[in-house]
C-alpha cells in the first residue's frame, strides 16, 4: 500500500463514486417507507393497524443499523474504508432482490409479512455500514477547506435517491390501478433498486483507498480493537455526534419521508398526490444541501447547526398543522420548508459528526454515535408519529416531536467546539486529529 500523505485527496472519480453511490443506498432503503400503504395491504392485510405494522417494520429494521454499522465499522477501521463499502453494498443488493421476488400474503399467508420484516432487518444491517463509511471516506479524501461541501454531496445524493424513490413510486402508482399495483406493480421499484445497487458494487471496485487509512497503515496506527479504541479516546465526540445525528434523523424521517403517509392518514391527499408533493419537496432539499455544506466551510459548522436547530424548534408544529388543514398550495409550502430545514441539517450534520471522531476508529465511533441516534430518532419516529397522530387526532404531533428533540439538542450544540478547519486554525489539520 502507498504511504501517501494523509492530505493528498483521492481522485475525482473516487469522490464521485463514493458520493453519488448514496443515491442507490437511500433509494433502496426509503422506498419501503414511500410504499408503506401498499405494503401494508399486500403483506399485512390492509387497514390502519396494518399500516402501523408496516411502519413498525421500518422501525425494527432501523434497530439493525447500529449492529451493521459496528460490524462494517470494524471492517473499515481494520481493513479499509473501501473494503467495508464493497461488502455492505453487496449485502444490500441481495436483500433488495429478495424483497422484489418475495411471495405476498395472498400466496403464503402471514409468513409473507414475517419474511418482509426479516429482509428489512438485513437491509437495515447493510445500510448501517453504508452512510458512515461514505461520509468518512469523503471527509478523509477531500481538502480540509472543502470538507463541508464535499461531504455534503453524500447527503445531497441521498436526497436524490429519496427523490428517485418517490418519483418511481409516484409513476408506478399513477400508471397502475389498485388491483395491478397490489398484484405485481409494487415489485417494479424494488427490482429497479436491486439493479442499481449491483451497479454501485461494480463502480466501487474501482475506487482508491482512503488516504487517512493509508496513513494509518504507513504509521502502524491501525487500531487492533476499534471499539475499545473509540470508547477510550472518543467518548465525548461520540456523544456530540449522537446529538447532531438525533436532530438530523428526526427532521429527515419525520419531516420528509413520513410526510406522504401523514398526508394520506389525515385525509389531506391521496397516495398519488402526496407522493407528487414529496417529489417537489425533495428537489428543494437537493438544492439546499450543497449550499449549506459550502456555507459551513466558510462560516463554520456550529453557527449553521445552531440556526437549523432553532428553525427545527419553531417551525414544524405550525407546518404540520398547515399541511393537514390547509389547501394543496399550503401543504406544498409546508412540505418544502420542512424539507429545506431537514436538508440543511443533513448537509452540515454529515461533516460535523465525522469531525467529532479522530481517524483511528472513526467508523466505529460514528457507528456508536451517529448511527445509534439514527436507529432511535430515525427508525422509531415515523411509527411513533403515526401512532400518536391516530391516537390523539392532533395533526401537529409529528411537528411537536421534531421541536422537542431540537430543544434538547440546542444546549449540546451551544457547548460544541467549532470543527471547520478554516474557522479553527488552532486545531491540527490532520484528518485523524480533528478533535481531542
């Protein structure tokens, strides 16, 4: 292996492959949520209780993410970021193909639902190692003064994946009647996802290894036990990453991906209308994300996170009420504003969480902090929002959930040190020593 200096950026091709492969990652994973109402009919029998069960399946899969992140994080910290990303996308491809070919409830009875839940757990395990690996790779392979922008490409690309998922879902729902959709049409988007995931594996096979990991190999600092190393040296950084990711997860999964199911549940829109609205909101996120990443390079991570947390505390209750009770135009405006805030948090949160943990043991530290928070505040919150909205009849419940998390995270962000290299010249510039 090369003993290239840690700051030598990876090739542009490797950067683009790493960043834009998250399109497929998040297409595959969020497609289930966008098809939640169809899946509830096909695999769980239909009705409000079945939708709650389908969303619970999304939550259960999220509980597998920390386990997957720890496993692939160990691989990435011991054997290299590239190797871990190849393994995770291979597993994701197999799981997506199996879902597309899965027999339905009408064919094999309740077993179909259990098999769907099992495959969702496999997907959650695989995706657990995806995003942290990509974010670490982009952080370590970019120039210090461009880390925010480059790392935000992963968040922007994931939004493209979400847009692709909702777009394919909307087209599928629009072109097929309910009978055809339930009989076979739902399989089409999942087959597309399996093919896309396989193409990512082929592209990643040509990527270069992270220069930070090559530095560790050259200097002999690759940790023998990444978990022990992270818990010994990065406890405070893991806690900060947890808080940042908690805000990013709930704003994304309640403020963006849960919105179609919310609008259908409260009777504000049909499935087709709500999915079309989400497509427009996703475009707004794609535009906002790289801009916020670039601004965080110029003005710092901390000011951006504080502003976005304040917006998350103030806006969501009003916006969810507006979407439930207002006109189509008001619902669109509310969805776009929620999506813009969530996109901003995702953009700066990606680089900020990775900067909380040094290079040695970075993927494992992110698994404990960022992915652990995502399992709780991402996977569980759509189910909780659906249950609470149905139980209370108060349409602002999802917004109140976002606001509550933002209020708890704000004090942590206030005490967090700036990590942007251009705003904190006193910090070492090595990617493995961003924070003590």
